C-alpha cells in the first residue's frame, strides 16, 4: 500500500517538524509516501529538509521528500495538510503578556489561548490559516486539514466557519493517546509507575476527558465500574507537598499539582491541562482581598523560550553536520500526535485519539456546534466522536464562556472588526474592566500592526 502525501505548512516548527520527519520514516504505513515541507523561512526550511533527507538515507525507506517556500508548489495531491506555523510568536506572546499585565492586571503564564494573548494570537494566525485553506480548496480540496496552531479551538472554529467545505479538525498534543490514559491509570493505582495498560485494563478503565482545548477536565474516571477520581486527586495532593515557595520551574509548570487539587476542590472535577487551565480562571490573578498561598501566576518567559529554540536548532544542526549521528535522532525522537492520527486514518487502525471538533451529540446538554476536545475515532471517511454524556453543571457555563470568546475572536480576526474584537475581550473569562480592555486592545493593535492584516490599520 502506497503511503499518503503529507504536507506540513510550517515545517520549521521545532516541536512538530522533527517528530513528523521521524514518524513518516519510522511508520510502515507512512514510510513509502511523500512528506512535503513548507516554510517561509528559507534557512529553517533547508535545515529541516536536510534532516529529512538524511533520515531517509539512514533508514533506507522510500519516503519522498519535497520542500518549497511556496506552499502552492507542493500542495497538489496532498492527502493531509498539517498547519503548524507561527510568525514571531515568541516575541508577540511576550508583548501580549506584558501589555495585558501593565494595562489591565491580567496575568498569563502562556498567553497563547485565552485572555488578550490568545485573542491576539488568533488575530495574527487565523487570517493566514484561511489563506492556506483557499489554496487547499484550489489544489487539493479532498485533503484532511489538521490545525496544529494555538489557540487551536479558536482557529478550529475559524476553519469550520470560513472554510466549511474542507474536512478539518484541530489538535493539541496535551492529551496524546495512549500516553494520557496511562498517566491517569498510574495515578489511580491501576498500573505501576513504569507500566502501561494491557488490553484488559484498557477496556476496564473508562476515562473521559472533555472541554474546550486547554480547558479540559476529567468528566469520568472509572475502573471496573468504580469511581477512581478521588484516588487520582489524592495522588495529586501527595505530589503537591513537594511544591514549595522556592520551586524553580517555568510559569506553565509552577505549582500545577497544587493548583489541580485546588480546582478539584472548587469544581468537583480534575482539570486535565492545568499548565494552561490555571490561566483560564481568575483565582491566581491576584484579585480579591485574601492572598492566595500560591501567589499570582508567573508571566510567560520570553527569554527562556528563545533559549530553548536556540538549543533545538543547534541540535538540528549537529545532526545535519554529522556531529551527532542520525541513529541518535531515531533513538531520541518520539511519536507525534498528528502523525499518529494520520497513520491510523490512512491504515484504518481504529485507534482513538483526542481531537477538537464539533460536539454533535456527544455532550447532550451543550450545543451541537460546541467545539470541544473529545475522544474520537478518526478515519478517512470521517471523525466519529465517542459519547460522553452531559457536561458537569459546575463546568458547563465556564466551557460555554470560553467557546463564545473563541467564536467572537475568530469572527473578529477574519472580518477585522473592532466591535467584535472588543466584545471578545469583554467576554473573555479574565475580563474585569472595560476601559482596561479597550486600552489593551488599542495598544496591541498598534504594537503588533506589522503582523496583522492591513485592514486593521485602514480601519
């Protein structure tokens, strides 16, 4: 069976690009297909293409490699198109976080999904995504479009609204299967710390996670019919003891076990993506009269992310220059969420994965077009969402507020509409002061004008 043609727009993505190269060469179902790499940065594209060709040569597989700075040159005949780009994201996420804190007292530890940071990242990325979709509609209209760009829910909603004829879903690697299920099985004491679920244990462990991307929660965790959520919560509580005031870690990871347990106490459910979820709620913003023992969220660290990227590009260069052998690349690199899903769709492996797509009827007490992250069965002829049941009442309103913010944001991004943008900022769960929101909006529109559509300046 011939493998698929997979086109990656944004192949210079250091987190996804390398894993996609590895998996396209490693998978028996993908390794005789075509991997087309696209990036507008010629140096990044050349580095990734060089790495891909070296991997093909080392492994001896029949994978064909294409590369071009112009996506239209390689899109034809694509079976899958993965969107994985971001223009100057590190720089502008830092600006979003600093301006929001200075003008509105809004603190973001990531700044790429919710709050002004998530809203303005959508303004920067979604218009480019829709431009890509116009080329896909022209050159490979039957391809599956996989959005891997944050905020994945807002961009995924935008795809459904403005490119409805394309087959699409959105992804985030935070709930990568089967790793996430094994993680919770260990916390529940079903398996040991170094074990993975066997087939019988997997069938007996009913784990259901749902919600908007980065705001997902365990809505059910049962083993052999018994509720194990309290057991998982106790594991989190034990782990939180080691989180002290002197903990030295990144903003997204700081105090996550402690915050997860606090949110479990607050809502009766465990958040599945606390590194982001803690940014969606107002409890660690420093508001109110009582000081929280964990303090306020630490702002996202721009300099640290630049250093991390620099180290990763150096690693790619060492592979390409032969300083480090390609055998080490093959040993060190792990499977990726997107290419795992492409593999199961192409080969009909019937493996379940967490995808972001329309609810349909999986969560009966939410709208059918609610764009949620849920366990799905992806196949070439469509994506089937596994039934979940009603959203918990304590979370349903929070989910809907987030989704309404994302929808307003997506519409504002494509229509370049200030009124919709202002509404999105005011609907956002971190909104407190209308005048602060207006000040944040105006300063970020001005500061980020070079990476926003010209229509914003004209208006």
